[in-house]
């Protein structure tokens, strides 16, 4: 795990969280802060509190994956100046004991999850680096306390993001 990656993900989660819930998926390039400042000295005032050994996140405002997130990510290729990337998205989950009742039809399952009284809404931020680090943080809707955090929080999403760096 990279402390710089975790710090960048926490900053992305705070940034996205300031705008509330019910947001689309949002993609961020992660660039070394020192390299960003060297390339864009005019950002020095804006990044004055940033760790020069850390990452700065740059939102990709033109990211619109459509209904298939995996397909949207598969179309992305980052330039070598991007050291990593992060994705923030919201998902609804059911407790494991409630998942057994889900229908096989994806649309019907989505409707059931959306209407289920035990549903948990999460904001997940997952990031990866070219060096192979990955990590994720998640916040449960309605709970502004501690974040869930771990290197294996959403491994399939981390793998899809890692492919964008190849």
C-alpha cells in the first residue's frame, strides 16, 4: 500500500463528498505533485499545502462511461505523465443474507436492490498506481464518521483501473 495513494483517495472522497450524494461516476488522474508543480508553476499557490512527494488528483470532466462502466474504462489509456488514477462512484449493496433472493435478471435485481429496506448506499473511491499499488475507501450514506478502507476493498474495480494504465 502506498501512503501517497491513500492520501490522494481520501482527498478525492472529501472533494466528491462536498457535493453530496447521487452523483455519476467520476474519474481522476493522479500525478506526482512535484512534477505537476514543475510543469505548472502557476498552481503553486493552489497546491501550497500539498505534500510534494504525494499525488495531486485531476478530475477528468469528460468522463461519461454510459451504462457500462467496464466498457467505459476499457476505452481509457493514460499518458506516461499520469502515475495513477482513481474512480469515485456510488453503489447500493445488500447484506449477504439478502443477496440470495436476488433474481437472475440484472434489471429486476437492480430494481429489487433499489427498493430493499436493508440496502446500503456506498460512495467508493478506488485508486491504482503504475507501480502496482491499489487501495479503496468507502463511506456509507448517512454515516459521516469513519471510512471503510482496504487494499482489497473492490478488487475487480482496481483491476479494471489498472488496465487503463497499461
